[in-house]
C-alpha cells in the first residue's frame, strides 16, 4: 500500500504534514511505562448494532508502515493491516456493547464501557493507555486521552483498525439473521435503504431505540404532514 502522510495536531487544529507515529508512545516510555495500549472505538453513529472497542499493545517501534486511522483506509487496506497487527501485537483486546445497553445508558457511556472491557482483555495488562478522544476511560490505569488520536498515535490507529474490522464482520454476520436491513452493506448506518427498511418492517433486536429515525416510520396523512408510528424491537406497533 502507498504510505499516506500523517496529520499533525495541536490543541484542536489539524495541519497536514509528517509526524512521528510513535511520538506519544515515546513520551510514555520516557516516563517509565513499557506496556502502552492504544484504545479506540467504532460504531457510535449507526442506528443498529453494537459499539465496538479495541485495545492494542504493539512491540516498541514495530514495522507497520501502512497502519493509519481506519477511516482513511479502504476495506481491503484495513483487512491487510488487521492481519499485520495481529501478527506482531503483544496483546489485542476487543469488546462490544449491545444496542440494548446503549439505550439503557447513552452512546458515550456505552463507548467508554466497551473501551474498558477491551482493556480488560489484554494479556499482559497495559501499564499506560493512549485513548482516542477527549474522555478518559473508567479504568485504573494511567492514561492520556488524545483528540484525533487515531491519526496521531500508531497504537491508537492500530486499535481503530481492529475495532472497525471486528465490527464490520459482526454486522456481516448479523445480515444472515436480519437480511431485510442489508447490514452487510450499511453496517447499521442510516442509509436511505436502511431507513426505508425501517419504515416498512420496523426495527429488529439490533436497533438502537433511542436513536432518531429508529422507532418511528414516516406516515403521510391527508393534511400533508408527516407523522410517525412507533415500533418495538420486534416490529410490532407501540
């Protein structure tokens, strides 16, 4: 794969340019930490499916020249990087928090919980975390939240790839159970096709009932207004 230029961030502003992908890992090592895990999540925006997180500990200065923010890679590039990461990683952990739990709490809490669970899967355990985003993970491990961390830290970028590939594969497997929604293609995001399926069939157990567009199907009436008809997870009317 052709190497993409990385992005250099300074307190909320992004500038194009090359950056040491081990910069934050190097800082942590300078403070005496050695098992440094990158942590990221994927799936905050979809209407269906879990939010998935991954945590990855890489060997120091491992050769992974194509690893970058998963959003900047094609599906094929992500799959190749995924295999490269699994081949060299010291430890990899993944976790998924269900749509039902997202509805019970909220998407931010569910995302942080998925991150916490992914960290708990690491063996050996990390002694320092580099976390994508501005929020710390509820874990008793020293950590550094980094806005746009998946573009600035190779460990976080690796976690973003693992989380993305893992979630995409989950959604493809769910497609066999609920083919009406074409989860294999849309991965649970609110595409036009997905919204039309929701309007026609209602939601399924994978849908997030608290997300706008899930519970109500549009119904045009004689007054020209559009109303909604609420649906349960099983598709029955509320």
